[in-house]
C-alpha cells in the first residue's frame, strides 16, 4: 500500500478476515450517480439553504446595528430592504429559511429514529417541498398586506 | 468507524484492524475528545431556534416598513430584548458549527480548512457581539 498523503485515507484502508490489508473500494460518485433522486437532492439542499440563510443573518445584524446607530443609518437599511434587490434577497432567504427549518425538523425526526423507510422518506420529502412553497407564500402575503 | 473483527467465532487471535487503541475506544470520545458534543449542540440549538426564529419572522413579516421609532420601541422592550439576544447567540452558534462541518467535508487542504474554520468562527463572534451590543444599546 502506498504512502498516505491525507490522514483521511486511513478510513479507506480495511482488513480482510485473514488480516491482510485491502484498499476499500470507493463507491461510484458524482459521474455515475443519479443526481436527480429526491433523497440526495433534498440532502444537499439542506446544506445550501443553510448557507443562503447566513445572508439573512448578516442582514439581521445590519438592521439591528443600524437601529442602534441612529435614524439615518436605519433609513439606509430600510431603503435597501424595500428596494428591488433587497426584496429579492429577502424572498430568497425566506424560502431558504423555510426549507431549512422544515428539512431540519425532518432531520430531528430521523435523529429520533422515525421515518427511515423509503416510502416515508419520499412522503416527508414532498411535505418539506410543499410546506416550503406554502409557508413562503403565506409569509410574503402577510408581509405585503401589512406593508401596504 | 473502527473496523475491528469483533465477531470471532473461530477463536483465533483477534486482528487489531483499527488505528485506535482499546483505551481510546473505551473512552469513545474520538480524536478531538469531545465525542458527540458538536453534533449534539447542533441539535440542541436547532430545537431552541425553532420557536425563536418563528417569533422573529412572524413579527417582522407583520411589521414591514417599521419607522425608526417603532423599531427602537420594539427592540428595547425587555421581553423582546431578551429573546433577541438569545436568538442572536443561538443563531451564530448554529451557523458557525454548520459552516464548520461543510468546510470540514469539502476543503481538502488542511491549512486552508483549519484557517477557514477559524475565520468563520472569528467573523461569527464579531457579528454576534455587534448584534448583541446593538440590542443592549437600545434596551438599556
């Protein structure tokens, strides 16, 4: 076996029952894997939406700091959030946040040992997608009704 | 992760097929010595963030276009200020640990991986402190 360049390669080394070492096979990855399965698509989406939500967190900090700084700084942030770019950003963050929240609840259910079978996984996955669309629409409906 | 041949029906000497020492396996806390602490904290913060985030989003969605005075009154109310500081602290704890896992998974170069994780944690602390200070300046 060649010399390892990365410590994580240690996890790729196994032993046969007779004790001789063997390099574990690498499972077929991105090139051959069906990328359009709901299970894997929702899984990576959970990470991506978590990262997108970070943009919303930065806006929250900006909003709070601007409110503490004074009227002119606050007027700036309110102007940006009401602009086309701001509304677009907030809509994206709202959808990402609802997805991450619902998919996170799905993850907590899995952690508790519930919902691992394939039919349930697909059912809860569809529920997360539909729930994200419905709750994002309801959030913006409430926002637009109270805004105007 | 340890792939020891634990089932040993033939009674032959057990092959130690893991790099971990038996003592390390008994302690069960891994190389960092924290066991499942990081994983568990991410679950704890996610459960706490669920009601806090719903409350924050519900207030903002039904009060869009707040004036500066209205925002100060709302942030400055003791009840809201306490919940806001809890929301900020838990949000940045959860965000930093989530981003850390992503960096650990995808950044192969060790120096870059460790450096980017430290950067994420540093920026998270600074933004979190700034947000908490803003709430305190308004509320106190």
